[in-house]
C-alpha cells in the first residue's frame, strides 16, 4: 500500500456519503482504491462499526451509483481499515446528478464543455441529451408545444391528437420518468436563459469590424429565437427590393429569406451549447455573417459543405424535433440549399468557414465583390476595373489606362476581353467609342 494519495488512491478517515464523489470519480476514470480509516498521510485512525460498514458501504454505493465495487476489511499497523476497489465503468456514473473525474489526488466536478465531451466519449450522448436536474415540466411553455404540434402534423400525423404533454415529451425522447432533458428546455422552455444564459443570439449592425451601430439580443426557446431573429432582420437590419408582377407587389429581401432561415436554423441546432459563447449575426454594408461555436466533425471539413455530404448531428434531439416540425431535412442538404438560393437570386456563393472551433456562414450582397472576384482568378488590374465600373457605371480602354499605370495598352485590352469572356463585363458601342459595363 502506498503512503500517498494519487491518481488511483484516496484516503478517508471515516465513511460519509460525500465519499461517493471519489467512488464515482474513480469509476469515471481509470479505476482506483478508496481506503476508509486512513488520514491524509496514510496513517490509520480509529475506525468504528467495521462490520456494519462492510454491509452499508456496498449497499449505499449500489443504491446511489448503480455499481458494485469490491469492499473488504484490511489491517494496517494493527488497526482495521476498509479497502474499496473501483474498476472503470463503461457508462458515466453520476452522484446527485453531477459527474466527477479523478485528477491527480483530487476529485473534480465536470461542467460545461468538459462534461459534454466526457458524456459523448462515454456513451455518445450529446449535451442536449443530458438531464436538467434543476428543472421540471412547469418550466415549459404550452403555447410553444401547441405550435410544434401544428408544425409536426405532416410528419407525425398523430401528434395533433396528443393531449398529454408528458406523453408527447416521452415520445420525443425529451422526458425520462419525470426528468427533463436539456433539449426540452431549449426547444420549449418559458425562459431557457434562466438555465443557460449564453443560449441567446446577438444581432449587430457593423460599420466596420470594430464600430457597431446597433445591437439586438434575442432570447427565448429555439423556435421563438428563430421567429424573432428573422423578423428583426427583415424589419430593422435588411432592405427589401420592391417590384410588381402585374398587380401583385413582391418584396425580395437583399439576401434570400430561405437561405438566411436555413443558416440560422443550422446555427441554433448545431451549435455547441456546452460552451459560453452566443450566436452572432453581423450585418455589414456588403455582407452578413452568422457565427456559432461548434467545431465541424473531421468527416465533414468546411470545404465539403458545398457538395453532397453526410449528416452528422451534434445535438440529436434538437435536430430531430426541428425535423419533425418540418423545418429541416435529414440528409445534410441544408448548406446546398443555401448556396442554390443565393445563386438563384443573382448573388455570389456564400462562404462556409471554420475558425478556432467557430462555424461561420458569410453571405455577400454584391456579386462582384473583391473576395468573389479573387475566387474567379482575376488579377489585381481586373479587380480595379470592376470596382471602377461599379462606381462609374462603365469603363473604356482609355479610362482603364488612366487607372493602371505603366502597363501596355495591349495587356489592358486583353484584361477587358478576358472579363467579357468570363461574363463579368459586356461590350457597349463600336471600336472607337467602345465601353464596358457589368454583365
């Protein structure tokens, strides 16, 4: 027996229920031994009621933690001690709804992202599948549940007839016994921010990367957030182009509504809620960015999101309920739909990027913005030509020569003809008075 506490050894002078933290930590780690009847230095103390403890300890551990360790009576320096040997558990072991790990000679409670990663590694259970010990069904909003029933009637026809909320939640795997899962609060909670303060979305109008003109914070459950975010963007942050088809007025948002809706849903249901960051929607004069914490799985790097790809869910329950509501499909087509609707509206393809575990979707208002032109392989001279046309409506070879110094007229002419060939510019007029406009 070692005389020091370590990663796999713990000493306690007496048995108390608080010792169950150490037992669960050993079970969640790589095993360990808990000695009862030793002080912190490993010296024996006066252990009382040994025979009763030999009965009570294994019963308590089994009833409280659901595991059965080896419990035996040993002696050290002519005094009785109890040795409890705990082997690693294949499933996570909680004590009073909390999870512990062994770190050095200490017991550490797992919280936040560490807890999420631990549970996923142990069972594949995501953060949204964990019970919320502090909540009960009174925390849920009946109106939100009724709205969901109406949404889901096409995919779950019987749902509209389900009058008992607990039965409905159990069918959705959001309730086990009387224990609500975190997903239930996020989806249908009256005030989920009372439990998860960071589960909000922040919308900002940016004049530059550092200068913010106005900000809105959107709270509520995820269905409420989706509705409010889209409404705020439409009425406060974005412009609609108005035209008429016959007598019918049409308002076309500067970014496709369906693409924005899809990207916002993705941010809401795929974000990493074990972190502390908020969803951010940054509106600039020429672009809109939607950002959420959540590292992509290695099977789906960001560059794959514009092609057919697998659907790997971070939050299975959130995704399933949004699917039942008819808000998403289940085949990983959401990002393809975002790209398609932008192209249909004459906008450039949005960018999907990941930076330091943050997923970013960037929409561009201007089809011929500098970033998009670079992607098309234009040289710096050609980009300057397009920017000049956007400011002055057209450009001629002579005005192009005035912008680009020390380059032959022949080279500049080839630049403009290449832009025509790429359907970026069109030629207007005859050779002597020829000008170039955006196609």
